[in-house]
C-alpha cells in the first residue's frame, strides 16, 4: 500500500470513528454491562465482544436507511429520526472527539481545503461539528441528506469535490470503515483507513485503503514525511 501525497489537493473526513469517538461510547456502555461476567470474559475479550455487539446492532439501522435511500424515502426516514431526536432534546448529549483531531484540522486547513463527508444526518453532524467549533476548518460539509445516495455510493464524495473545485483524483478520503474506502475508490479518490474507529486492518485493506494508520492524527506525520 502507498499513497501519492503530491497529488493531494483536498482532504475529506468521515465523522464517526474518524473525528468522533461516538462509537466507543456505546462500546464502553456494553462493556460496563458485561463487567460482572469477568469469569467468562477477559478484559480483551469483553472489549472485542462489546464491539461486535454494537456493530451488529447498528447493521439493521444502516440497512434500513440504505434501503430507504434506494427508494427515495430517505428524507422521510430522516424526518422521523429528527422528530424522535427533538423529543429527547432535554437530555444532555455527550460528545467525544478523537484526541488531537482539533490540532490536526487546524494545521491541515492552513495547507489544504478540508471537507466532511458523513453518513450522519445534518442535525447530528452539525451538532458535533459546532460542539467542538470545527466548522471554521471545513469548506464543505456533506451529510446523508445532501445527495440522493449516501456512502458507499461515490455521490457524496463527488459532490464535495465539485464544491471544493478539486478533481476527484486530487482528493483524499479519510475514514474508519470499509464503506468509506469503497466510496473513495468508486469516486476515483485515494483513501486512508484509520484504526481508531470500527475498521480492522485486513478489511480496510481489502476495501481498497491506500494507507492504514493507527489513528486519524497520524495523518499529519504521513503528510510531513512525504513532503520532506
């Protein structure tokens, strides 16, 4: 695997598992539930099982959304989710950001136009971005509602590239799942997989990642090492 940094003129980021630690919050909750069963689970196995359980629970939701997307029912689906979210608006929302992400974006935005391409709905995506004052770093923000089709279709990535005025092959997509990698390859972009989310090295590589990094924040060192 290798990447052509000299070709990169813009960088796109996923949110969950890439900039946000949201998935880890769910995993930790499951881990706490399983803690009394330490006789059956070592800490490592408890973590692995919790991760698998959360991923399995998320799969039906992702399937339903993509199915709705194919039949142009995604707007109705999102409106329903938004109404449910509004009913819970009095609850305190916890946000966690991947450590070092703010500093990374600050440094990169001085050199590259940056964008977000997320499968989150607009309300939750903007809530996270505004919570950490990240909006100033991004020239374009694409959510699940921006285009007709979401990732793994290339449409949202191509939309972001068009808004930035950058050719797709000059864009770099950074994400933690095979969905991000597949969308990047279909869009003709280079792809960086990160292991701070739910993706595993083998599956990210198989999905087309040009480079796999331990965490999103390692991207800066990768770029600096190529520019020496």
